[in-house]
C-alpha cells in the first residue's frame, strides 16, 4: 500500500486494525480466486506466489498472476471510493511487482518456528520491481512479459537499476487485458 503510514498516523489502533484486516481480506479473496498462494502478510503488503503447491504451467500461472494484479488495482479503486465516503480524505493506493522465475518453496526457519515460503533470486527481483513501481502501477519483468504479452497490454518503462545486480532489469507496466480476454477467462477459470 502506498500512503499507508500517513493513514495509520490518523487512526487509533482499533480503527487501523479494522482498516487493515478489511483490506487484507479483500485482497486475499482475489489471490485465492486466481489460484495464488498467500506467502505472508508483511505489514500492509501481501506476498503471493503462483505455481506451488499446484501449477497450471508457467504461462497460465504468470497470466493468472497478472490478471490478479489488475483485478486488485480495480478493486482498490472501489475501496478508495468507499473509504472517501467514510471520511478518509487521502486513501491509500497500490503498487505491485511481478517476476516469473524459479525459486525454492518449502518450510524454512528453525525447529521452533517454520514458515512456508518462497526463496531465491526470483523473489528478490519481484520485490525490487514492487519498490520501483509508481503509484497504481503494476511492474512486470521481461520474463513475465514474455509469458503474457499476447494477452496483456503492457508498455515499456525505464530499466530498473538494482543494488547488488550488475545489469539493469528490463521492465514493463501491465495496463489491461487485451481484446482476446476470452482466452484469459479460460486460463484463469481452470484454477
């Protein structure tokens, strides 16, 4: 969520808890509808992955993820209108990052506390894409773009320079589903 800190300063803890739980519940329902796995909640963020424990194939997983992100963006606009009607003058917005790649998924941690999560370079790249996204932007990597470009309208954006990586990352903004959306519906409804 973009602008969450300023909103949290204006609410008492009970109001903030209700606000955040409502938001996370709404977004979680979309994750499940599109076949994603909720990895964790990180404060106001939701980390999601596709392809484990069940995959419909790399292309359909990437397509479902981008469709989910677009649906989240539309849903957030509805939520913003609701929040403004309830007195929140500057409601938050979203930004998202999506990367397709191989990662290690499983239980990690200690013998006292394990967490089912995804690890690896692919996860780090998605996090960098999210951090580089502008307000209301869904930034996808070249690998995701290659999987969805025939069904999702995207625009190129400036390459993203990332700390710890030698080369800049080619990235795109996912804008909307193309006119072939019956194919998207079929791919997503297989979940």
